[in-house]
């Protein structure tokens, strides 16, 4: 098992399923989180040893690309569960498949919320706010695209901007903190490059777009959550089709649900999506065969955080893997069909009958 995004929930739920299926595991975490990973592994080892199981059953290897490559190339590792970027996931998938190994891939999540004219804005606005801003936009399920029906767009954006104005970045170790820093200087550069690109294409930036420069925040990777309205609504444009792992929310306005669904589905990724409506006809379109093509399809629930206990995972370039949920354990076992014959004759396939 391995991952590159600094998200420990992926490890813990995969570990639990793998152990329940009788496997030993090797965890290769992000190169930027070795100390945290060592601490988690020590806790797991203590629990295992207290119950008479060697701590090495939940092993750990830290390092960079070389360590990851060694794991994905090893025939001793039958299943590789990878959480990370689409680019690296593509390499992992090809490498493991080349030796006919198994993979569970949890990759990019370019998640959209669609808000209809009949939506309950008292529910939708704070949910979109949390989905876009929580953990500084660094969840696989963070809300990154927002599609608003024209009739409520102005009111929605006005309410949303008022919530954004209340944000106070703080220490992420404090329980009440909603907005902490970006994970790394590389993430900080991605945020800056994206804002620069938005300005270069004349997108309207409603709020945010800068680093926090007041002390002590200026010493860290703290950035202002950003809402932008690009001029183009073409989902194939880079600003819409690429997952930006930062608190940047791009918004567009639509007139009919069919257009919004088409925009939702037109990007390469397919992890999570949400529709806000009180019209059962819209709900039927959204969850039906012509609706959202993501692995998590929500109604009147945000893109982030509501999937606990359900099958977690996405479609398309998100990787098709599933973590958690009632059937997830089946990925961690080896399947065999076994026929045992205790009769005095050996039955043949397709009812064939002949005497040797």
C-alpha cells in the first residue's frame, strides 16, 4: 500500500480492510510526512502487539520515488493501493499491470456542486463554503467547481462571499480551525500559478487571490481562499479540467440542468459531485443514467465529508478504485473457484460424455 497525498484516512481505512482480510501490509507515505507516518505506525504496532500480532504486519517504508518504484515493481506485493495525483497514478497503474498485479487507485477529484433555482440556500451556501475552504482545499473531495442557476447566482455568491469574509486562518492543530496552511511550498506555488493564470485569462476574482502576509502567517504557507468566475465555461479549458489542490473555487452560471450536468461530466476526473434541489424530477435526472458520472453522487449534501461508511472512490481518471463500503474488502482477497468431486465418476464440461 502506498500514497503521496498527505491524508492519513486513506491509510487507516485501507489498513483495517487489509488486516481483516488476513494480509500483511507495507505503507509508503508521502515523502513530506515521514515523522507523522512513523508516529502512526508506532501506534498501530503497539495495538497489534498487545493483541499478539507482530507489529511488522503493518510495516512502513519512507522515502521518495525510488522507494515507491521498488514497491510497485515487486512481484511480492500482489495489491498496490495508491492515493495521489493522476500523473503518478497512471505510472503506478501501468507498472503494476505490467506484472499482472492488482491496484486500487484513488486519484484526482475535480468535484462540482450544482445549485438549482429551487435549492435551499441556507443549506447549500455553508456546505459549498466548507467543501471549498475546509482543510485549505486539500481534500480529495474538496469542492473546486461551482455551477449556479442564473436565477439564484447573484444571491448565492453574495452570501458565499460574506462567509469567506469571516475566515480566520489559524493553527491546524487547534480543533476549531477551518483554514490552515497549504501542505508545502510546492502547493503554495501551484496556488500562486493558478491565480496568475486566472488573472491572465481575465477571470473575475470575487475574493482572495493572495497570500496572508501579516505576521505570523507570512512565515507559513497560508493563502486566501479564492472565488473566481472565468470568462469561459468550456470544461475542456485548463482552469476547469485540472484539479488544483488548493482553496480555489471556480464558478459558472447555467440556465438548464442538462448543461450543468454536461459540464460536470466533461472533465477527466470523476470522484464526487453534488446537486442542490427540491425538485424530484431534477433529482431523477441527476442520479439516473444520464446524470452525474462520478463515483460519489450526492443530493443536498456537499461534495466533501458525507461519504463516511459508503463506498469511497471515483470513476474515469480518478481511478475506479473503491475504499470503504460493504464490498471494499473483496479487493483485498484472492478469489478462486473450487470444485471438489467425491463421486465415482468425473463430470465433464458442457455435459460431454465419452469413454476413454
